[in-house]
C-alpha cells in the first residue's frame, strides 16, 4: 500500500514527516517554510482551539484582535525584545505592484515605498502595549485580560511541519495588572491552564517549571513552561507563560493611577500555545500504523465499516447502522459511517488506523443475524464482539477509557525515561545513549548551562516547580546546588 | 456626558465613526489603515463566526488553512486577477532586520533580500489553486468544499473602521467541482447562506442578485451579491459568491479525469464575508443613543441593574437577582448583573443603551416588596413593570420579538426607500435628494453603467434574481430593456 509508514525505530524523524502528510494533517506549501493545514488536521486544531478558548473565558479572558503589522520603530523600544526577534522577521517595504512597461512583467512599484517599514508580527507585545497605553489611566481600568487568536511569522531557516514553520497559528494572551503579585498569579494561572489542557485533552503529561535565564522569552523577567517527552526521548516545549514585569509598560510609557492616587507603571504577562501542539500530539501517542488520537480531540470518534456482499446485505446493514449511529450521536459522540462501495473493508481499516480514529465498529451480515458487532480500539488494537444492545453506553465508557489509557501510557513512558544523573559522565551517557529527561544538579549559572549545551546538545528544559530541596553539587562545575533541574535534548 | 453621540441627522458619517469607538467595538491602530477590534466588538464577531461556521459545515464544508504569503509570480497567472489586486498589495521584500553599525538603529538587512517578493494575501485563489493542483487527479477527489477563516490585506487609501480597512478578517470559501452545473449550484447555495445569515441573524434584509460585469470579482465569470440598505440611503454589499469557471484551474493547470476517463479542467467557486458585516450591523439598526443589536448576536442579551440605597437594600436585591439570573441562564440567555457601586443607575442605563443590550431589567427595593421588576426594550424604549413570576419565559419571548421587530423595521425602511425611476431625470432626482434603492431599466452595457456612475455616483448594486420580466427602455440610452436593475450609491 502506498500509505505504509517508515517505522519509528528505523527513522523517527522520517516517520513523523510521513505521518503528518499521509494522515492529511498538513503539507508544505509553495511558500518557503509555510504550511498548508489540511481539513483533517485543521479539524483537530479547531477542537484544541474550542477547548482552550473555553478555558480562557472561564478564567475571565476575552478575545480581541490587533494588527498583523508592527511599525519597525516599535521593536526598538524594548531592547531585549528586538534582539530576540529582529533576525527572523518578514519585512513589508512596499504597498503596490505594477506592470513593468518594458518587459510587461509584474514588479514591485518603486514609487510605493513605505516611509517606515512594517514587520509582520512575530508576537504582539509591542503593538498591544502601544494600544493599552490608551486604554489604561486608572486602577479601575485594570486588569485587562485579553487573548488573541492569530497567525504570526518567524523566518526560521530550518522548518518542519507544525514543529517549526515560518508562519504558524497560535493564541497570545496579553494581560495588564495593577500589582506585581497579581501579574505573577496570572502567569502561574495560565501555565496551569496549559498543563490542564495538555494532560486532560491531549493526553500528554507535562512538567511545569521555570525557564533558565538563557531560555527566557525576549523581554520577560520570568518564563514558565510546560515540557513534554516525545517517543524518541526528546523534549518538546508545549506552552509558555511570561511574567513581563514592567518592561513593556516602561517601553511604551503605560502608567496608571492607583487607589492612593500614585502613578505607577502597569505590570504585564503574556502567554501562548501554537499549532506546535499538533506536532506534540502526533509524536506523543502515534505508532507505526498511524495516528493515535485522544477521543476528546478526535474529529471522528467512532467509524463504522460495513462488511457485506451485494446490495441487499448492505441495505440491511445500513438500516441497522443508522439506528446505532443515531444512538451514539445522541450521546454527543461523533460518528462516521463509511459505506462507500469504492473501497474494501481492509483498505478502510488501514485508512482509519492511519487517521487515528479511536474506535472502529465493523458490522457484517452475520452480525445482523446475531444482533452483534465487532469493536476495535485504536490504542491497543484489542477487538471484542458484543451484542448491539446498550452499545452506546459501552462506547461512551470505552472512549473515556481510551482517553485515560493514552495518557497513562505516555506517563509510563515518561517515568521509564526520566533519569537521575549524579556525575557528568553519567549525564553524558544517558543523553547520548538513552535520551529522555535527566534530572541533575546545576550551579545556576548561564556559563555552565551553555557549556553543557555545547558539549551534549542537552539544555535545561525547566527548573520544575515541584523540584525537591536536596543538597547536591553541579554535575559540571561541582559547585553546590539545592535542587535538580530537568535536562533533555529538545525539539 | 462624554459619550453623547453626534445625531444621525446632523452627520451620519460622524455618528457612525463615533459610535464604533464609543461602544467599544473597534478603534484605529498605530498602523495606517489597520484597526484594533476591541473585546466587545470582537465578541459580536465571534457570534457571527460561530453562526456562519455552523451554516458552512451544515452545507458540507470543512475549514483549512493556507499561507499568508503569495509568491508574486502566482499573481501573474490569472490576468484579470492581478489587474484587480496588484495596486493595493503589501509586499514583503526582506526577511531580517539588523542593527546598523554606525547609527545603532534597527534597519532592514540588505543582505536578507528575498529572491522573489511575497505578497500578503488580499484573497487566496492563487495559492489555494496552486495547492489544489496536488489534491485533484480524478473525479473521485471532487468536490473539494473548503473554507478558511483568515486575515487579508488590501492597501486601501481611504479607510473607515470595519467598512474599509487595510487589514480585515474574513472567511473565504474555495470549492472545486467536476461540472459547471455543480459549481453554479454551489455559487447559488452560498449566496443563499449569506442571505439567510444576514436576515435571520443580523436582522438585515438583503437583495440577492448578479453583479454587472464592471462590479465582478477579478477573475470571476459571474459574481452574486447580497445588498443591504443603510439608514442614510446608501447600499452596502454584505457578501459575494463567485462562479470562477475554469479560470483558476487553467491558470494553475488543475485537471481531473472524469468517469469516462476524459481529462478536463476543474470548475471553481469562491465566496466570502468579512468584518465589514460589523459595519452593516451597526449602520442598519443603531440610533442616536447607540447600538441596537439583534438578540441573536448580542454578547449580553439582558442586563440587570439594581436601584438601591445602602448595602442592606443591595444585599436583598442581589439575592433576588441571582435567582432570576440563574433562571434566565438556564434558558440559554446571556445575562450581565451590573451591581458595581462605582456607577449610578442612570450612567449604567446610558452605557448599556450605547452598547445595544436588547433588554434591560431594573429592580429596586419596592420591586422586592411587590415581587416585580421593570423591563425596558432597547429597540423601542418601551418599559413595562411585571411580576417576577415566570419572567424567564417572558424574556425569552421578548428576545424573539425584538429579533423579529428589528428585521421588520429595517425591511419597512427599505420598502419606504426603494423607488422606481422611469426617466433619467427622475433617477437623478431620487439619487440626489432621497437616496435609497432605485429600480430602473438599463441597456445592459458597461458604457451606460459607467456614464451613470460618473454623473450620479450611483452604481448597479445587483441585477436582482427575482427581477420581474418587464418591457422597458434604458433610462440613459433609451435602448430596450427586459428588467429593472437595482441602483444606489454605495459604501
């Protein structure tokens, strides 16, 4: 079959690239580094969006929309921010094309040069804080709890579908607060929302923690992240929440009068997740047969395939299936009945395995006689033949069971692939030969972190929130350390 | 009060501009021609999106996402398309900024010039048909029924919030079909969906029809549109659906094998509505006190304002309101209880009138004694005092009644402002002195249409689908005509 995948063991990277394309999630476009998100892939993203959007609203946020373009001068206002993003910006310099009079070709009109170049937003702190300046005068105007769903562009040189693309889709929350404490609470709240989403919707266990100074967002005082472990032993940063202090308020002169009438700069956070989560979802659970999707994010939760000879049998099955389908849909379960006669059952089985549909029901003419059907789980490949009676309750429970099982499997994998290293030799051995998360002592300096990165390609993913206090010494420098941090090679 | 609006009679245009800003719908940004859609405005747009998205899915469409950028060469492939859009394009020419060594300023890095310029999409036919080329080989791959929610950029010189902005949000459907008939049916289906949405959700009556050749989409064989009449007697095009024939399939060489094994070019449609609908919504219904929103699109359907002296009274009212609020929410009605003590009831009344909340409930301490409350309608300003018993059913019915009334009022307005002109003098008089829709005979030539436009600023909005067959002669040229077409000055 044309759709056979490279095995993960043979070449994990190639397996991923093939799976994303063959399962109709996304493909490369004619524009360097930009992807096309195909309808099936987009329908998963829509489910992610809907769940996240509800979580944002339940925590008091509203959506808004800010311009795609950012005047170049805005970037220069926050020094570390421009350092972080200037090297990967798409720059708009002209606003018109014209037909060249000599060649007849379409060319950029030199007379339509912009006075100030516009940057296609790589992130929106600058344009948003320039806007907030007009929205905030008093403590009564605070907090501002706004989120934006948008496309952003970062001109990455080496791109991979979902994981690293020049244009990607994301949400970016931008909040403004009267106090430092409130802003830090918001930063924590949102990393908590992301962890909740990753674990309870995506079925991907994550470790929450602080980023080291090296890995912080350009312009943040503190960055919190959630880190997930992929099946090849590499880490993937799945979401970040930044405490921005008063940096952007100072850069854009955003002040407010507090209850006592005193003027102060506003405190800020920003937080985001992107279509990168699609990459995490694929890599965390899928297998050599294709996608494995958690039921809560599966566009099709149950597929029904008829096994028949001739139109009479099909007609009998159709009638029965319509009843079953209705009963399942009444429980809020999304069902596809694939009775196309242009494809054989075996082809369909492989196709829906590739697409990661959690539950497959097969029903043949013998099942009609016996009032039975065959149920197959995508996550374990287990099959069982059951009576049609009360099947909707069984399926409902099974979907919950699969959701839990996928998470548990990923959690077990992470446990088996999280190691403690007490010496640098041990550390290097694990990183080189096993991969996975490595908990090790670190002296807290950027210098040491960068040397370890240079020598092993492993970086500090996070300093876990729940790291135990423990006397130890840095694996690299031998200097004293009070807790272990989480190292890994990362996407 | 600072929030008083200019009256419509005094200056309709200024009234609109003020209302959009003061009601917190949108504002101009620091980027020329680009707007910020504020949370309250965006929440209306979200309701529009949700309703439209469901209608698209109910008619078999899926969402997908295509790149923001279009290579310049793609534009040149469909001749009339590039003519239509080349003059208003944002062009990306570089992919990096750098710090100038001499001045220390952030400048565009001349070494990072793109080999081929990229256009920020003004519409996506070209990039999408270049993608479809790889998706379509056989009739089995058809139809493709895809929609995209996206931002687009058209470098308009004169911009107005929602009505005409350099960047705007929209959806663009792009479908591919095996036959001409099927593509035309799709084009018709989608203009029908738009009309349904405009009338039944926005409460805006529209006239469906064909665009004249002059007003067609660049690259279309036929454009269908819905046209609405605003309170100042000008028309607003609220949605378009294009039959593209095989133009884009030919430009991008997209062929398929039909059931008989014959190769043919694919047939196409595209259709879109944008944040311009927000402008239509505001202008169709609102009054000198502020927005009037149809309940189906109102972010807050009912606001409850307590009238009290002292904390004890407020506490009593709070308790009662919580019960009423819960009963309303159980019916799916969105309710805001504004018991802030920083604002007086009169201020709140004006504020929610400005924001267009369809129903206001006021409840005071005497109401607590009498088990009553006061209900005020935004659309008619009618007030009534009723028993609290069964109030949720009353409000539910009232919201339906307001939805209908708003539509009926707009429909009556349109009827009163739709005229027949039989001579050019009559025509000019109506256009100049009354405004509104004018039904008149036209000889079918672009020449005549352009002359009328030049002399009166009125254009043919549509040739109505339901225009009656009628012998007549063109108001301008006197040549024979078989039906009247719809003229107006337009936004």
